[in-house]
C-alpha cells in the first residue's frame, strides 16, 4: 500500500475529490494547510505573502494503482492546459499497515 498526499489549490480541491471518486477512490482525507513552494510565496507591491492557503488530500491505494491515482490528481488539479506555479505537489510514501478502528481489521 502507498499513501498519496497531494497539496493543491483550495479552488481545485472539490474537482480533485470528484475526480478521485469517479476513478474509484471515494476515501479521501482533506486538511486545510498553508505554505509556499519554489515560488517563495506571492509579492504584491511591498507585501509578501509567504503562507499561501492550500489543501492537502490524502489517499491510500495499492502500489500498482499509483500511476492511475497520480494521473487523476494531476489532470484535475492542474490550472489550464499547461499548469502554473502554485498548482501543488504530490508526495508518495509506503504504508506498512493500517487498521480499521471499528472492526480492528488489519490491512497490509
């Protein structure tokens, strides 16, 4: 199993979640976050905004489904046809095991 964490623009979050649902991944955790990427924030006049609002979406999937899930996120989170700075980032990590709290069922 793998965990896919996608940091996306807040206005793209619902579209990404809908795309994941349609792709067969209804289980998504969404967290409001703030930060900056390579662009180092946003400067408007003399004011620098270096903590931009984003949303982090977390999905757990089987390793062999990684490319499919990543493509679903990228296609729905990208701004326009070519994308833009600040569209986000995707991180993938291994999940050694997980447990369903209500049943105690272990998955690995």
